[in-house]
């Protein structure tokens, strides 16, 4: 299998990551969660198309640019939509199909598609999430979004107890019929993302994962801004501050001017946190060749008063 990180185009690499990376949540939690084996098979099918796109990504880039993709969640969703539209064995039937009760919207189907291999119709909910482990415990509520509002427990509860049940409601079935979808839909969940563990625990491999997570889920580390000097004293690396739009797949850069030394990163972070409170994602880079760097780890730097300060 071709490694995801070597696709040179960022958007192609993000698409590859969404399909080829291990899921965040195990289907032991609920059998609607798509399992690792599903994505392994789908990624293998997608590789020839990914190779074509990496040489000429215009079709993918135009698809992404046609939507409201300046928000990371919408960008993630647009890549899932592209995968379903261009898959040889899937037919996309509906996207963002709204469900009404009277004049009020009570929900929407992210995607409805027919799998041409078994001729069944699936309702797919998708989520791309980034969580920080506040403490070293397995409870889902311990894993908090960078904005301090979302957490893994609430997200799983909403997607399992509300979103994937939409097709079983009278209103949901009516919405499907209006869109000429008569069959019963089978709910599935595409749940991808990263969990970031406190740096000492991460690098010592002594962190505790969420109780319902897939053990192979993508991982990173985090530290408080006050600890940056100590953290960097143990490193001799190159660094890049990752724009939110580029959070999904591993970083590759050919731009020396965007890469920081330890001292440059320290100064940038101290200046940032003197004026801002939102966490910053940074990537540790390896210099593979002239003007070519690849990500070897990633982590959030959070304000000293995180998570309370962002509430």
C-alpha cells in the first residue's frame, strides 16, 4: 500500500488520509462505525485514482472549491462527497438531505448512497475530529476539542443516539421518499481524526486511550505554552505552524521560509500566546532533502489556562 504521506498535493493527501487512515472509534462501541478493514479495502481501490489526481489534481480541487469549504468540517465533508461520487462501486443518492417536522428542520442525512456490490442503500454520517486528552484516563468526556466546547463523549452520544437513527423516524423516511429513495437505509459512521496526549506520556508511550477508540487511531502530543522552552530543549528539529485548513493529513513542505528552528518557534509561540488563547497545531519536521521536509510528529500548544480560558 502506498503511504498516504507521499502524495505531494495537499488536497489529494487529505483525501487519501480520510479514506486510508485508521478510524478513531472502534465498531465495538456500535456496529455502525466503519471498521479499519473497510477503509483498508477502500483505500486500495482508490490508489489508482489518487495517483492520477496527484499528477493532475484539478478535478478534485475544483470539486472542493465549489463548496463552502473554508470551514474544516465542510472541507472534510466535501472530500467524502468526492470519494462517493467518483467511486466505481458506489452511487451517491443524496447529500445533506434535510428532514423536516412541520416547518422546522429536525436533522439531515449527511450522505445516502447505494453500494453497487451488494445493492444496499446506506446512510453515512461523517465526522473529522481533533481531541486533546486533558488527563490520562479513558473516559470519553476527558477528550476535549481544542475550542474547549466539544468532547468525544458528547459527539459519540449525538451521532449514535440521534444522527444515525434519522432513517428510522417517520420524518426521515418521508424525506427519503421525496428524494425517490424507497429502500430501508443502513446507518454507517465514518469517524476519523486525531487524539493528542500530554507530551511526556506520548513520547514515553504511557498514555491511556479512550475506552471506545480504535487502538491504531492517529495520535499526537500536547503541551502548555509555559513549557515550550523545556520541551524544545529536548529536541533538535525543524518546525512548522500548521494552518487549520491543513490539519488533516501529514505535513509536507517545500518552502524553507515557512520552517522554523527551535529559537524561531519559541519566539513565534510566545508572541502568539501573549495576544491569543486558541491552541496552535505545530508539526515536527524531518529535512529529507534540499527544501523538502516531512512531518514526523504533531502537537498542540495550548494556553496555560486551557481549557477554561476558551469557554
